[in-house]
């Protein structure tokens, strides 16, 4: 086989690989978690990094977490509470018009604000 044919074959293989991987990336983007203000509904940044197996929290459990957050900082408006597999919570909300994400320990005693990276 001549070197030009080998080059064409290799170029075709590279192009086919790019199509496969590009298509997979588009498919993942199409099924990704919607984000609000840079944070995804899973409680992490909307770019897909750091995906978590957290679950939505509602009812009295959400009320307890919200009360703990409000006791720490009354200016936070809680919009979503999610529970991580380790029992801790991710709280999404707003403060002074800006989106905030808070980590709350399982015992509700430690509350820290995350910043976007």
C-alpha cells in the first residue's frame, strides 16, 4: 500500500473516531442535568464534573435543614435541598440576589458556603 493511501486511511480513522466521541459528548450534553445559575440540580456545577448520587429532600427533613441554614444566615433563601450518600446535605439558594451553595453536615451542626470555581 502506498504512503498516500495509508495516510488517507489513517485520516479517515481519526475522523471517524472524532465523530463517535463528538456524538457521545453531544448525547451526554442533551441528557445532562439542567443548571440554574451555574449550579446543576444535583448540587454541583453545571458542567457535569463532580456528579453525585444525591437525592431530593422534601417535607419535614427539608424544613429542618432549611431552619438550620436560616439560623446560621437569615439572608439565605433556600431553593433546593439534596441529601448526599454520606447523610450530609447540599443546599442551593440565593443571598443578596446571587446563587449560593451550602454544605450542611448530617447532624445540621456545620454549615459552610461553597464558592464557584
